[in-house]
C-alpha cells in the first residue's frame, strides 16, 4: 500500500500529513474547519491589532485547512517576525515545511520549538514524525518514546513508537512494544495486525494467525488484517483460504494494489487463468495510477518551492504514465502558465477540457492563458463560460478576474474579484488583484482601501509591495510608502528599483523634516 504516516499536529489549530509510503496510521487531532464567521473575525482582529501574533496564527490555521500551505506559511512567517521566540509558531512552521518536504527548515523550526517547550508531547510527537518521514527510525523512536512518556494514554504516540522501533529493525524490542500497546489498548485492531505481520516475518505463523484473527474480530473491516491472514494461508499453501482472505481485502479496499498482485498469483496456481489475467490487469492499472499520483505529489513539492521547470518534467512523466490523468494535465498547464509558456498552457488546458468539459477551473485558466496571448474574443468566451459553471468556487472567480483584468475589461474584472472576495475575504491573490484593478482603473479611493490589505496578505511578494509603496508615494503618504518599500527590500534585497525608490522616499521625508 502507498499510505502516508500522519504529521498530525496535536493542537487545535491545525493537522497535517506527509511522508514516504509506510504502514497506515490513523490521524489523531482531526478538527472541523472553523465557521465562516471566524475568518472575518480574524481579519478584523488583524486590522485592529496588526502587531499581535494571534490573528496571524488563526489566519494561518484557516488557510492550512484549505490546503493553501504557501498562504498559511506567509502568515506564520509574519507572526515569527513579531515574536521570534514563539514556540507555537515555530511548531506550525515545522509542520508546514514538512508537508512540502523541505526537511531542513522543518527540523530547524522544530528544534526552536522544542527549546522553548521540551515537555510538550505534541511537539515531541511531530519531531518523531520528521525523523520517521526522513527514514531515521531510531531517532524517531526516541522522540515518540518521549511523547509517550509525557502522555502515556495517547494511543497514537504509543503506536508510532512501536512502529518506528520495528522499522529500525529492532524486531524483538518492537515485538515487546507491540505487546505493551495491545495491553494498554486492548480494543484496537491495528496493533494486532502489525504484530501479526512481525510474527510472520519471524517465522511464528501460528501466533501471527491468532493476532490476525483477533484484529479481524475487533474490526471486520480491517483490510490489513485480512491481507496478513491471506499471506499466512498462502505461505502454508492453503490457497482456497488465501483466496477467500484476499477477496475480503478487495471487498473492503478495491484499490489495495498488493492484494491484486497476490490474487493474480493465487488464481493462476488454482488454474483460473482468465481471472488471473483480469487481476493482473487491475494490478498494473492501479500501480500505474499510483505511480502517476506519486509523481504528481513530487511535482507539487517542486511547485511549492518555486522549481517550476523540474515540476514540469515530473508532470510530463505523470502524463506519460497515465495520458488521461486530468489532475496531472491540469497541474502541467498551471506550471506552464507560471513559466509564461502561455501557448503550451492553452493547449494543455484544452486537453483537460476534452477529458472533463465541466471542469470550470480549467476553463478559467484557459481563458487567462488566452488573455495573455492577446486572443481577446476567445478569452472572453472561455472566462464567461467559466463563471457560469463555476458555482461557488473562489478560484474560478479569482482566475476569471485576473483574465478580465489582463484584457482591461475592468467592470467584469471587478465583478469576478468581488465575487472571489465574498467567497474568501482574506485571499492574498484576490486582495492583490483588487488593488491592481482599482489602480489601473483610476479609482483611487478604492485602491487606497485595498492597498494595505493586499500588502499585509502578501508580506513576501516584493513586486506587489513595491507597487503599494509606489502608490502611497504618489498619494503623498511617504511614511506608509517607506514601510512597504522596506518590507519589499527585505523580501528581495538585490532589486535596484526597490532600493532606488526607497532612497527617494527617504530623501523626501528628510526634506519635509528640514522644512518643518
């Protein structure tokens, strides 16, 4: 199986998952998204007290739940500027970086968090997850053990300790630990299933059989336990019983790849050539799809770090493996668009729409690509259709707004961007789009209303910060201009345009001071 161990953040703020293919673990600490009103409250708190950490953490959590890791990370980095030693912010940043597999930064922030809170069980657990997901199982087991000692009743901490000990190839120690987990949590099926797998690897098939049967009695829907039972029967050459167990697995989880492979072998040994061929075909199809999904996941990590060229290479490989994978094709088009390959992006988005004509987001991004190419009528047609079919998708509204803005169709751009902001009031892209729209449209009062909101929501976007600084300088608001330009220089230190404008603003402020 290709399931991922949880990087579950045991705080009420967020939960996360990431890592390499490992035996499945339940994710503790799952929380429901905040109610819609909470985002508005957080934004209001941010406007009222922009130097307080809490609103940034709340907005980071909201965006984390939406899967917008880069937006969440920007809020957390701003919070860290305000409170460099805040252990909770370091913890959240560690989890955020882990989810895009930037392990170096994840470890740095986790170390900072633990310096302040060495007895925080959740932080110890996530430190274990970092080591686990980078293949350092002895170190992972040390951190999990500390988390377990701090919170002995927590099943996930104890389960993770036993699993990391097993993966560190300390099999006898792991066997003893699994036994302790079972004694502490007798009603849980998963530890029995894991211990059965370990018993089987030690050649203790009778004990493995008992554990697998016990796991099934506790949870008849445990695919892992049925799979272990099937492997035991297969090794004992009890092929009809193995077949029955494997069929239970695929009844529970039709996409259990390894079971499809075992079924093809068992059917062939039992003389069922036709069924063996069918199962082999399903196995190859599932494996190809999983390979493509793994490639897409690696590409997503490359996109998160801004490595669009490498992401494009990975996504092309995913499309080669699975030519009709809409997800891979859509992300390929987005990466091409980020690299200003608008003609290629338009072609890719058309391929996506040929496979899924109802995908409004692909139609919106196609419209934007056509707008960038100057193909006005085609772009207007696609953007209009996208908005008609996009329903309550803020992303469709945002990209349509950007497309209309590129075409300088200001009225329709405004309608789309206002719609996006209605659906997601704090979205950095929508706030930036609204500011740029009103500047281009010469609606100064509205531009003033959005200038600081856009800058606060995009604290690391040097280009936008430069434009906001330039706007405030033109409005005669020199102190506000200087503040934004200083932030832009921090975000992009080597930009001469930013430095030159900042120097001019500083000179004007000095002249005003001398004239008073």
